[in-house]
C-alpha cells in the first residue's frame, strides 16, 4: 500500500466513525424512550434474578407490566413530569436518604426539595400505586420456594398492606352498626 491509499483510508475511517457513533447514540436513546414498559418489567426481573424465574414467569411479568407502564406514561404526560424533573426528585431523594425521615415525612421533604406542585405530587403518588400493584401481582406468580429466595429489601412486596405492622385496610375506620 502506498502512502496515498493509507491517507485515504484513514480519512474515510475518520469521517465514518462519528456518523456510526451518532447512529448508535440515537438508537440507544430511542430504545430508552420507547422501552419504558420493558423497564418496569426489566427492573423487577433483574431484582428477582436470585429467585430463578422461569421463562413463563418472565413472560407473564412482562405482560403484567404493559398496563401500569401505559398508565404511568399517561400520568407523566398529563402532569408534565419531564425527565429533568424526575431526575431532580431522584437527586433530592438521594440527598435526604440519611436524614432519618421515613414514609410520608420523607416523601414530603423530597417533594418540597424538588419543588413539585400538588399536581405533580399527585401524579407521583398515582405512579407509585400502579407500580406497587404491578409488583404485588408479579410476586403472586412466585412459588413458595421462590418467595423464600426473594431479596430482603423486596420482602415487603410479598405482604399486603394489612400484614405490615398493623397498618392497612380497616385501621381507624368505624365499624358499621350491622357488623
């Protein structure tokens, strides 16, 4: 090969590389945006890896994720929850993680720090409820042996609201005279 061919080849590679890299970035962004449903299912499947899900369970979890994913998308659009706002809330959550606050107190502090409106707070609440419902439905697909292998941080999903420390349905409600 002579010098002229080498220079031509190097120039061609230099011109094509950024174009190919740009295409790869566009494809990655496209997959990230269009794959949020897979993300909800994918996150749970990843967390349940130690359980040893069957192919059938994985398929059912992906199917279960479709409805809450669409609901979450609709809620985000209606409330104007942008990716930047979601990141801001996540950053506030990380920052307040070691504050000692829990539950509603923690959520209130995070929402205040992120500067969320009442509409946005309600939207996050609805999305969390949809995600929790999906996760519980997915956990119901597990066998008793698999449930025993569920990671500790996910154990509370196996329990219904009434099973958690006296919290749950019916607490604080007056009984009907007919009961």
